C-alpha cells in the first residue's frame, strides 16, 4: 500500500517534516507503527463495544475510528512539532539579520554561513550548520541555502536568507537594509502576539464549550428525561404512544450527537482560522470530538 503513495508530493513533504523533527524511522516506520497501534486499538474497541451490547453501527464506526486514531493523531502531532520549530526559527530571524548587518565588508557567503552556524540561535544555527556541512560536501552556498529554505518552508526565513545572499553577492553596503528588515519583522511579530493575546479568551471559550460545557449540559438533560416516567401519561391517553415516544427519543439522541460533531468541527475550524493556521483545525477536532462524547456520556450518567 505504501508503494502506491511513494513519489507523491505530499509524501515527500511529510518525509521532510519527519526528518526535520528528527523522527528516525521515516515514513515507512511511521506507517508501520500507526498500523500496529491502530490494529491493537481496533481489537480492544471492537471487543469492548461488542461485550457491552452496543449498536452495530456504533461498533463499526468507533472501531474503525480507533484504528485510524493513532496514525492521525501522530501525523497531526508531527505537523504541530514542525510548525512549533518553524515559529521558533522565525523568531530568531531578526537576530540573524542584525548579525548580518555587522559582517565585515568583503565577507564571502560561505564565511557568513559559517559564522551564523556558530552563533547561539538554537534551531536556526543548527540549520546553518547543516548548510555549512553541505558546502563542505561540495554544494555551492546558494544550493545549500536553497535546500535549507525548502526544508523549513518558512517565508520569513526564505526572504531573510535571500536578502542576505543578494546583499553579500552584490558587494554593496546592505547593513542598513538588514537592520530595517529586522526592525520590520520585530514589529510584525509584536502585532501578531498582541492579536493572539486579545483572542485567547474567545478561543478557550469556544474550545471549552465544544469539548466540555455544551456536551455535559446535553448529557445531563438526556439523563433527566430518561428518568421521567411517561407510562402514566400514556395510560391516560395523553401524549404519544410508547412506540412513537421511543422513536422520537432515538431521533433526538441521534440529533444531539450530530450537533456535538457539528459544534466541535465548527469551533475547531473557527479557532484555527483565528490563529491563521488551517492545519490546526484537524488537531483541535481530533481532541474536541472524543472529549465532547466523553462529557456527553458522563452527563447522562450524572443525570440519571
């Protein structure tokens, strides 16, 4: 099955993500681990639901969801780690530009890369060390930096590196340009942090509402309704017959669960777009969906 996906662009990109995250098993190891973990979880979930006498549709849906869960969650986790690392690198780009502005006149691009690799910039210095090792292996400085840009997929880093390359290769005095660009990036980062802080209350209200509060309240109401005795009303000829009432209750329970799924997905998408990172929608949904159903069923037990 893996051979079918080999050579595809997104597979190459994910291979690069795993490499940047120092995940030594690679894509094949990732798929093998996800398959084994998924199979174990599938068997456990299938057996548990079968023994508790759950509906056939529930057994099928939740068992296959359990099989896909380890691979999906690990995939989202690897993307999250990669994005976190990229953001750390982008925060250090202004420092890189300020150092570039202080390079002596006539410094070669290779020498500049070597100096950046020895600086105390954490992950960013490690990237320049890799670039310097590529140069020592025979690559040109431009090729090594292009490879670094492609691996990190950061527009901020790419623009800064291209600016440094143009400044050094042109031989002109570009220190003031480096300083101004560093100041612009710092100002942009400050604005983004302020915007993120102003939205944090709204963000956690949506996430807590979708994951705990709304499902818990719905569960409590369902539990209370189950405890009500409608038999006496049916004997008096008031309300719906028992069969119709049961059908309405089943439809209402299904509607509650569909509502929880809708709420979790909409909240996840909304928060992800607030953070300008659409990939996080999957991460939030992967957490909110199971959490909301756990809260819903817990509410039902408390309401009984």
